[in-house]
C-alpha cells in the first residue's frame, strides 16, 4: 500500500526532463522520487490509516451484526455479513480509480472500515455454528493468511497496481454474494426457519421479582406430625414459619 500511494500520486511538474504527470520514471525505469506528492515517509503514514481502523471497526461490525440479530435473528447476521462485504468491494473499486490524493485517502479509510467490519460480522456468526465448529473456526482464522498469499501473487503478476486493486474489489464484491448460500443450522438469507439460535438472540423480559427465593419457600413450609410418633394422634400443626 505504501509503494502504491508513493507512486500513484504525482505532481504535474517536469523534473530533470521527466514529465511527472505522464511518465514519472527515468530512462532506467526508476521512479523519480521528486515526482511523488507524498514522499516515502508521508506515504507510510497514510498507509497506516488502513490498520488503524482495527481499533474500532471490527467491533463495529460485531455491533452491527448484533443489532440486526435482535430483529431478524440469524438471517440478520447473514445480511450484515453480505452488506459489509459488498461495501468493502465497492469502496475498493472506487479507491482504485481515484487519481486525487484527498478522495483516495477517504476511500482508503472507507475500504478499511469495510474490511474490519466484515471480520466482525464473521465472528458474529461462528459461535452459532453447531456442526464442525473446529473446522469452521480454523478456516476463519486461516482465511487472512490464505488471502495474503493469493493477493500478493496476483499483485506480482499484474503490472498496473491500480488495476490489481480494482480486480480485487470485483472479487470481493462477487464473493459477497456467497452470503446468500450460507446455511447456519438450516437458516439462510432467503430460506429456512428464522428463530433464535442461542445466547444473545433473545432478551430476557422476565420479571426479576416473579421467582420465589429460597427464603420465601422456607417461610411457607408446612409442618405435619410424622406417623408413628408420640404425637401421631394429635391434629396436624398449623402452618408455621421457620
């Protein structure tokens, strides 16, 4: 990301015979550092904005999933997953087409928020899977590493980094549609029952004062004379208190 930002945004000047706006590379194919608007240090700082969204956006995705779960249960969690992935893909496509620095930074942040929120919505689904829980958790945990290998390979094979980001955005957008075929205990976005599946799906609306305490039970205990005792012929004693 740092390298992309460093080379993507250039000045309109001509420096030492190099037209930075059209071809910011010298005769040896080396990028002319003075053509960059950001410079290496500032480009690194801007790229760090992507990771900084982890401070809150992942939790934001979980909260979004929980919010939809309150009204739509598991179907709501799946809709949240689809929405965040689709948002991520669209923001990445737009980011890849931007040529102005200011809007590019904005869409970079939006893209990052989509990535982290998608992770949060994923974590909101996993606890409700009832079969092959270990395998599902393993796939979720290893997904980032697999993606890193795949996308780094793709970026290495595509010369134009902007196009590589666009292709990646299209892939994310298309794969977001897989949310419609996810089946969690028989429930999907478009099919199956839509009932609470466990903890957190329903709010406890019971009256805390409706249940009797152990002390209350003791106070209402009835005492009777045991058969065969010395007082077996006597009348049962009245209800007493302990």
